[in-house]
C-alpha cells in the first residue's frame, strides 16, 4: 500500500510517536519515583550498618556477577559448539520379519 506521493505506507499509526513518548515518559516517572522512595528509605533511619554488613553486600554482588558471567559464558559456548541446534528425529529402521526376532507389542 502506498501513500499519495508513492512512498510505502508507514506500519505505525499516526499516534505512534505520541504513544512512544508517553511510554518513555511513564517509565521515566516510575524511575524517578523509585529513586525517591529508595533515597527516603535509605535516609529515614539512623541505624548504622556494621562492617560485616558491607562485606556481605560486596560478597553478594561479586557472587551474583560471577554466576551471571558464568551462565552467559555457557550460553555462548553452547551456541558456538552447536548444542543449541534443533533436535532431529532419527527413525529406527524397520525390522525384517525374517530376522527371527519377535517385536514386542
């Protein structure tokens, strides 16, 4: 389908740009709201975190990064080695009735 000037018709509706900007604006508003709530939650108490808490936080972040990097490495490895190829059905050959082997039913 072509427009009046011979160009192909756009696949997005006329309000596509407005909708896109509304979605981006909504997501930015949620990001700001989450940041404000995080800041208020962080500063609303005068409880101090001991050094062991910070050590546990660092160890948790490092462990999560190691697991994430390891899993991504396995994904790339399996993709390169062909383990991600679709399965292929290999049919069994028909047995000859003169074989003398009874087929279980």
